[in-house]
C-alpha cells in the first residue's frame, strides 16, 4: 500500500510538471507535449497532477477536451483506487 502511494505521488508530481513544462514551451513557441499525451497521462493515474497543473499554470483550461477529460480522468482514477481498496488488492 505504501509503495503504491509513493508511486502515485511521484507520478502525479511528474504529470504536474508536464503541465508546467508544456506551458513554458507554449510561451516560448517551442515544440510542445501533445494533448493526447497529457490526457493519457491523466487517465493513467495522473489525474490529480494534471488537474492541479492546469489550475496552477492556467494551462489548457479553456479547451473543451480538457474541461471534459480532466474530470473524467479524476473519476476514473478514483474508481481504480476504490476498486483496489474494495477488492483488497493493495
């Protein structure tokens, strides 16, 4: 259980930093992290990092795909965590 919490914490820090990096790249007009990669990262248990990163960096907050995708990723993440706990997998 502790290992899972550690892994998820590190992963969410990484996804948070991905949002910040993409915002920096956008401002510098450099090659960006694809929206597909950001959303996939959110759905692969990185929803909290992406959501907090979007809020902190004011990044991707107007895009409809993120307005819908981030809450869905958070719900999916919560469902996975609930399932792991409910079925005593962790």
